[in-house]
């Protein structure tokens, strides 16, 4: 992993008095005021303070195995080239030519031993250094015109980027989650499927939805047959204890690690395994396994692990497959929810797994979430909307709100 | 009819100095300046001062005959559930859950003995009282979380709503128009057809168009063959006198009632019957009747009644059918013109009326209006546009402008 | 040619302190800052200072040969009727009725002995005088309600308009370019084809692209096989000298005339002929002629003439055909690039020219330009974009920037 950074040109992310005043309307235990979801100035502030100042999941190492392999990642007005360079180094280069500012790579992925701007042919190497600029003015110093670079972090094959000049610490998370994440072998996984669900709602309503399961028993019939999160935790204490024992047996480390602390200098992270209902071992139509175990796991323990790294990247891992959830704000009331299904790298489609069984649960669940999040946004747009009190099953949403207000304040 | 109200959360509808200055540019007898149709701040002010502060036609009682029947009505960011509750009461409930703000009803109409939020299952009764909220925090008082309620008025089966905290008086209109409206039996009518014509223009240009017939002889060939409004009134005085006699004979009360007074504490209303050309008795391709008489009317008098209730709801009644016109502002230069055709509740399609003959005149006329209103907006957007003088046949448009300026001032 | 003008109603085009501050960020020899391409206030200022204050190519005389023939031209919120009136006069009339502001002509072209507003029938003659207004108020003076008129200039059959109250001088250009333009016989040309290429980018990025050929060798393979502009001028000095001699032989006047001077009171103009590579005489797939010579030209000299008149209208003339380029800003990041192919008026399609061979080069080249200009805008939208230095082959772009900054300052 390598971290280095170059300052953005414009970095006016100071909190305005207007936003401070809005933050002051917050009443602990209740939701946010309407303007947090409808005011363009808040949205622009969110982009700068949250998206361009946090660790974001950007891709999986299997997407760029060899030098010159690249993928691009887009957020707000930014585009980043994640390219494997010399000495296997993973570079996150800003996709903006230093001459007249053209995008250099327009494809979602590709292979290139050098990055050539399609406009005037300025040529950069795989590490972003300018190598050629025809007819440059006299006295031109190529070394001043490398592609700009942002921070990269890689954790068990999961690549993260961070636009911040002084990004939050990524290493402590790596140490704390290393042992319990290792058995899943994410670095030896492969992408089985990818889908994007565009949601007509502010990104915070999407994340709020993801952080609580109070809605599960009402909105997610399929999920609620399998997962125990749809009831208060204390009601499933015994199931949990039994699953923990089985998890340990198959080689997992089912500890709980929690660090989503307002104002922290570390990346936000969270790790936790919870039980499925008896007789079920995976998120599938019949609760049966849909793929060979991931990584070093030696069986099916009937649990599901929730991991969070950074504010908008979530990972859900059964014994046999994992789903990456990524929320990308596109505009004030448009958010892309992207899902990536991972299986063991040796698993073969049709032989080892059936794609429709693998993707069924989280496709149907995300389609439902899309509908309820959009209905939530419509209601929140009303002049009559007033934040109501959180239930006992929405404490993690309340915690997200606290974290968010600290982040933008 | 029942009127009660709960204050909106945000109600900042004060007239800004900028808008006052714009109002001061008005020259009596001329149109409005460009910015009234192009400035987003004026539009937002219009929504608050006109749409959210006026009586709006929201539906017909036949749409919700039984307890639990509901329709939804949308304007600006607001959605209202018109639901028939206990004791046949008609409730206008704000379609926003008191928990996290989700829309509760997403369909245009339905039937429900209780209103259950699709997000977390909070449950309200047909009168909007919160009945259930799972896992609510300690000390939670359900009685504080009823659905919010806005004003409802019902006049001969026509349902109106009003978002205002202190709505204009609705009763005086009911008394003044009762006798002359009664024979049409609108409360015993049924909806034969409904169509929405989206118009790319500011709502005021649409209403201005509706309020004058100076354009009829130029733009509405079909209408002008039947209706005498396309010439100055004095030219058809004799036709009018003859029609008045026939109207009385068939049981109508063809009086003129007029109350569209700037600054009034009463709802705006207007009632007037005007003659068709000899040999015609309805708005149809050949001027012949297209349906059995409405309500208690005993024949075809060859007249057409114009009724206005509130600023954007108009009703046109021949002896055999009526058309409801509703103008709903969608954005600064997008307005939905909705038409609803009413016939007697006992009339059967194909047997008693042919839908294509019934809807022909006002479909073709509205399509023409859509075109000319959109061309009007395009021209008004020009920097070269200057309001011109109203002709002698546009006095009612001039009156609408006066009313409007008082309403927003 | 006739020039006269009537003031626009709103003409608030003063440079704000904000824009002055932005202009002050300019560093000679480098590109413009991001906000010039992303700030709505800059765009609105551009429209007023550049588009509504410059000579714009609006059409070819062959489109309106007879009295009553008209075409319409649209820019920003404005629409102009270019109509041939009495005594063959070409009028540029604002397409806004003086009554309620409706557009009068909605078609792109037509024929009308009088202009009748489709709304209320106000009727104007071909020179814009109001002739009829039914039921006008008492004391109405028709002479005060002529259609508004903007400036028109015609140069060898090319019609230009200018919205300015005090437009830049058009005549000096006519004198200076008359001799060298005459042989092309543009006034005796006909339109062979017309195409619009919508580009998702700010208009300045499109014009910047047009003004330099540094990108040609990278982005325009087809063009670069034919045209010598893809290398520095000094490398083709001999080819140029040879072409000049041949040009003179066939009746052309290959002089260079250059007047794109910041702050000038004259229209911007430019005239220059450059050589094709040996063996090529036209912009065609094989470099062979695709049509009979234009105007009075007596052969194929193997040159191409670039003409600019006003800031956004360009003309490229081979010996056998010409292409008109017009850049019309539609929104801050949407620009229409319109191409019009001219051939001699006597040339017949299929007999004298093959349309696909005629249009091939500039269609394929413009499609490429569309792609690179859009990629340029995407990159410029980034917070990381910094203007880079212009190469030695982009001096004319640098000059355009200087001109632009003076125009808006």
C-alpha cells in the first residue's frame, strides 16, 4: 500500500454559517431536517467533506492483475485511473491531462503501457510521469507536469482511494481487522457479478436505510426469512452463541470490532458476524449454500459478516459469497447503489455456482430498498416533513447521523 | 364539509423587496413583465402564495364512495391523501409518515382500512391517528404523531383542498352558487374520461389563455363554430336572451354570479351561462347532444355554463356533460392541464354516450391551447419581450392579473 | 446591406467584480481557469457579451430568394425571423409578437406575405409593420407596435445578424475581404447539405478546438493525410509557395488578411489560404475534386482557404466546395456545431457531385472533434484541473483567449 498526495486546486470546504445553523437544528435521537436532503449547498458540502475526504472502495485487485492494467473510478466531477505500474505499484492518478485538461482514459477499464492523451498526444508512463509533449514551449520542464495522484489503500485485495490532502489513517484498521478478515480470502476472490441500482434520493437516505434493519420485517420478506437482524438482538442471543461456536470451528474469527467514531483520525471501520435462522447457511432462495466456501473457510457456519470500511462502502460475507455495497452520490437526489458479488477465485460459473441463485437475495432486497428510499425522499421533500424519533432498532442510524454531523461541521 | 388545519413546518412566504419591485413595474391594462414567467424566485413565491394558499379542486366524491377509499393529489413537493374515514368523513391527510418521512400511499387511488407506512410499518387509522409504532422509544406518545391534516371543502360532489393555515372562506360561495349549480347534479355525476396535457409554460400563461376568448376565432376553429364567446358579448345579446329563456324552461338557473375580488377573504368564484350558436346544444362535432342531460336538467337549452372556484379550477357545463379544467404547476415552465369529463351517473358508455364524440371538442381545443401557450412562453423568454396592451376582449385576463398581483403582493 | 437597431429591453451586461476577479487569474500563454467553463454567471455573461454583441452567421441568401421567404434563427432565448421584404430588403425581425409576446413563426423556414401571430391574429407586413390588431383598445397607435428589428449584414451571399445596439463595424471587413472572397462566388452557391453536431461542452472549448491544429495529427488521421496544418507552418513553406502560384493561376487571390484584434470596433475577420499535400486538391477520401469549381475559379490549385467573420462563424473553402462552421451555445455545457456544405449553384447532386464524398471529411473530422471536446470538458470539470501551457502550435488559441477576455472584461 502506498499513500501520497497532491493538493486539489480548489479546496474551499469550510463550513458556512448557514450550514452551521442548520446543524444546530439537530435534536439527538431524531432524524435530520429536510434541508439536509434538499439544499444544493449542503450537497456540495457533503461531496467535499464526505466523498472527497474519505476512504472509498474503488475496485478489486483482480481487476488489474498486471502492469498497465487499469480501471477508472468516477465520483462527482472527478475521475481517477487506478493503474498497476512498475514494480506492481497501484497508482491512483487523476484522469485529467496537465496540458488542456482532457480526460485521458474514457473506458471503464483497459491495458496501456503508457497513458496517451487523446487530444494532443501528451504521453505519461504507468506511474503518471510526463514522458512526451510535442512542440512544448521553450523552457518547458516535464517534471512539473506529472499526472496528479491521490491516496491508495489496499486491504486484502480491496482497493480504496482517498482524495484528501491529509487522509485519515488507514493502517490501524488494517491491523485491527486483519485477523478476522483474513479467512475470507478476499484477495483471492473473483467478481462473479456487478449491478448498479440508481436511486432517486439523497445519498444519506440510502446510507440511513443500509444502517438499520427496523424496516426489514416490513419491506424485506425474503431477507427476513433468513437473517435474524429483523428482530432486536437480545431475542437471538442463543442463536448467536451457537453460530459463534460453529464459525470458530470452520476457521472464522467472529469477533466484533467497531470504530465509527465522530472526529476520529482513523478510517471508519466495523466488523461483526450475526446468525442466520437455523437450517440456513447462505443468502439464497432456500438458505442453502450457493458456492464453495470463500478463502480458507472450511465449512458453512450459518453466519453473515458485516464489514464497513469508510462511510459509504459495506461488505457482507456469508461463508460462500460476499457482496460489496458502494453508495455513490451522483446529484443531490440521485445516488448509485453498486453491488459486486464475490466468490472464491477458483469457483466456476454453472459448475460451482448458479449466478441467479447467487445474486437473487441481494438483487430482490436492493430493488425493494430502492423503492422505499425513493418514497422516503419524496416525503422528506414536503414542507410538512418533520424529523420523527428513532426507534430502539435504529440506533445505528442515529449513530451515522452523529458521525455525519461531526464530519461536515 | 370539514375544515381544520395544522401549520406547515416552513411557511416563509413573505414578499421580498425584489418581488415588490417587480410588482411595481406593472402597468394596468398591459401584461406582466418577463421575469414573472422566468424567475425561479417568483415561481416559488407563486407556489406558496397561490397554490398552497388557495382552494384547489382535488377530486370527485364518486372516486371515494366508501370508508377506506382514497385518492392522492400532488402539487409541488406535497402529496395529500383524500380518504373517506369513519362516519363518511372526508380527510385530507398529508402523505408523509411522522417517523422518517416516507410517502405512505404511492398509488393514485386505493382502498385501505388502515394506512401502513411501507418503510417501517407505522400504522395510522383512516382519520390519520397513529395506531401502532413497533419498538418506539420509551415515553413515546402516539397522540403527538397523527398524520398532518389540511382543509377540505366539498361542493356538490366536487372536493377541494386548501393548504393554508387560515384558508379563505368557502361557505359563502356555497350559499351563493348553490341554487344555480344544483340542477347540474354534479354530486350524482360520474367520471367518463380523464386526460392530462403537459404544457411547457408557466402556469400563469396557461390560466391567462383560459380566461379570454380573444384567441378563439384565430386558434380554435372547432370551438368557434359552436360557442359565441369568440365575438364581443354585445353582438350576441339576442342569442343570449333566447338561451336564458330556454335554460329556465329546462330547470336551470342561468344567473351570473361573480366574485373574483383582489384581497377577498372568500374563495374566488364565478358562474355564468352563455349561448351556443342556433341549432347547437352541446360541445360536439355536430353540435348535437352527446349524452343524457345532467342531474335534474329536463332538456337541451343550447347554453354552456362557466364556473370558477378558486384560481386554477374551472368547470364548463353543457346540458349533457361537464368538463373540469385543473391547472397544476409542475415547475417554472411546466404546467399540467388536466381535464375530467363528467356525465350523469346513470349514463352508460356506448349505450348512452360515445366517448370519442364526448371528448372531441375539448381534446382538440386543449391540444391547440397547448401549442399556443408554449409559443407564448418561448416569446416571453426573449429579452425583447415587452408587455403589450390588452384588447377589449381580454378584460378578464387583465382582471386575473390584478387578482394575482394582489395575491402575491 | 442594411443596419439599424432597436434597444433590447434588458441589457444588463456589466462585468461583475466576481468576473473581473476571475479574469485577473489569467496567465498569458496558459489556458483559462475551470470556472470559465463551469460557472453559470460566466456563461450568461458570455451570451450577452459575445453572442448577443457580435456578428453571427445566420443563413445564406439562397434560402430566401423572394419577398416573403423567411428563415428563423435561434440563439439563447432569442429567435429572429430573417425575411425578404419589399424591395428585396432583408429584414431581421425579433420573433416576438408585440401583443402578448407569442412566437410568430415556429417553422425553420417558410413563405408569408404577412406575418400573422398564431395566438390572437395580430398581423405584420414583411417589413415588420403592424397592419391589423382586432378589438384594440381605444387610442391604440399601430405605429408603435412594429416588430423589433436587429442588425443585418450581407457579405457575398452570407447573411449575418447582430443583436447589439451599437454593433461593430461590418463594412471595413467587406472592403478588405472583398477582392479575395469574390472568386469563390459564395453568393452564387447553393446549400448541398447541413448537419448539426450537438457537443456536451462549453462553447469556448469548441472554438478553442477549432482554432488550433496541434491536435490534428493525433485526432484527425483523415484530415492529416490531406492538410498541411498538422505540422508547424515553417515545415511546409515550399508547398505553400507552390500553391500560391497555382492559386493565382486559377483566379484566386491568396493573400492573408488578419483582423481579430481585442477591443476593436470592427468585426473580427481573418482570411488565409494554406496548401494540401501534393497530389490532393480537395477535402475528399482520395484528395481528388468532388465538385465543379466554385464561382469564378478556373481549376484546382490544391489549397484551402480559412475565413473567419465574427467570433463563432468560420468558412473553409477548397476550390470545389466550402463548409460553413457555426458554433451556437445552447447551455453552459451544450454547444451545437452546425456545418453547411456549399457547392456552385449550378452543380447537380449525383451528376456533378456525390454527397457522401462531398461531406465525408468534415463529417468524420467533426465527429472526432465532438468526442475530444467532450472529453476536454469532463476533465476541465475536475477540481484538479489546472490550465497548462500552450504549445508552439496553439498560438491562435492563445490569441482567441486574449480576444475573449477583452470582450467580456
